[in-house]
């Protein structure tokens, strides 16, 4: 690691195979905490290259505990996090709305590192059981249209890194990797990223796969459709710019989509919105994100997807899926 760190400090970059080797060694416990923290810090101070990102991704996928959900045509709705916006759990809520519309969702998530409350924090608080048991997860998909893939159960290789990330409490390149390493290898993915350069890198890596994907970045910095401005979309079919008016809604203010100050507050807010009792702004933003997933999976327009999402939320179908997951977890 000393040689690698010296090279990186001298502004050198790693090849794909070198990046992969470092992550494998990291998972094997070959480096101490200070070395890992230093390695992570380098990438907070300079941009990651496509080869480095590709190598890190390959290592994590090879080291993961895979889960076979190939019997179901699933989609994952996941953001990188790290946008520093402290919104409520938009992509997780959008996942339940998508599931409520009849689409199978394999939601990959983790505890919040740079945010107050990640997807897993809210799910855990609401009594959803985390498991890597294939039979349990298939039952969740079949009965609730959604299963929760809690990242640490599928990426044991990263147990050496988790406490360091928690102590650093800022975004690291592991934020970039999260959406790319879903252990069920879904064929469909809606990914939110925190900057435009990363959107391009994701698109470059995904274009060489058979994945049906859409990558989102709100131009004012959000890793999702925020409706606070325009959103860049790059998919396997097209590139486009989405405006709030495309959903038939007004532009939102940042304060209208802020999250809770604690995990408990976040979970309470989550339940209010999923129960259809959120503000108009909250409902619109989660339905806009769900609309993208619905339009991808049902091959319909975004407007039709948005109407489906609104009906799914207001009718209580999205809430029913969470209740079913809670029952299965009991």
C-alpha cells in the first residue's frame, strides 16, 4: 500500500487491474485503518478515472454474496448519495410506489454515511428484516413486489472499510460504487448520481452491458429528480433534459424536500408520505422518480408513469407493500 499511496500522492492513476487488486487486498485485511483512510482521502481530493471505478466495481461484484432473482424482471432504484442535500428518502419511497404499480423491485441500500438517514436506517426503524436468504427474498418479491438488499449482508468484504467510512462521515468512492454492485444483478436500473461527470462515467460503463438503465442528475446537484430545476437523463436509448413542467407540476424549492433531522424523524416522514399524507411537493417528487422507473418497465410515457405513480400512492397500494414486508419480517 505504501507504494500505491506514494504513486497516488504524486498524481499517478491506477490501472483497472491495480484498482481491483487494492480492493481485494483491502477486503482481505491486508491494510491497516490509517492506510485505508489515506487511500479513501486521495479520491476525495481528485476525480476517479473510469478504469479505477471499473476495477473497484469488478472487485466488489466478484467478492459479493450473489442472489439469484433472475426469475423476476426486477429494477433497482438507487442513488449514490453524497449530494449533501439531506433530502428525505426519495428513492426508497419511489421504490415502494413502483412496486405498488405491479413492478418487481430489488432495492439495494445501506445505512447513511454522509447523510442523516440512509435507506437501511429507515427500513430497519420500520421493522423490515434484513436477510441474504434467497428463499425469504423471493417470498418478499412474490408477495410484496419488493425485496430489500441490505448491502453489508452481501458485501462482507467491506467490513474492514465500514467503520472507517462511518468515522470519516463524508462521501467516498464507495458512494459511487453502491448502485453499481447490486448482488442480484438486475437487468433494469434507475440510478441517481451527484454530478454530471459521474453520470457520463456510469453511462460509459453501463453501455457495455445488457442492462436497461437510466441515469439521473439534477443540474442543481441532486442525485435524483428533485423538481427544483432541470434533470439530465442518460439512458441506453436516449439523452434528454427533463423539466418539472414535463410532469405537469411546478418547480419546487429546496426546503420543500428536506429530510428529517434524525432517523426517527425520517422514518415518521417516510410513513406520512407513503400513507398519502405528505405535502404536495413531497408527493410530486417521489412520484416523479417512480414515474421514471414505471415508464422504463412498462414502456409508457413519463406523463403516464407519473399518473400511475400518483394513483398507486393515493390508493394505498404502495403502503400495502410496506405492510406486507413488515408482516414477512415479523
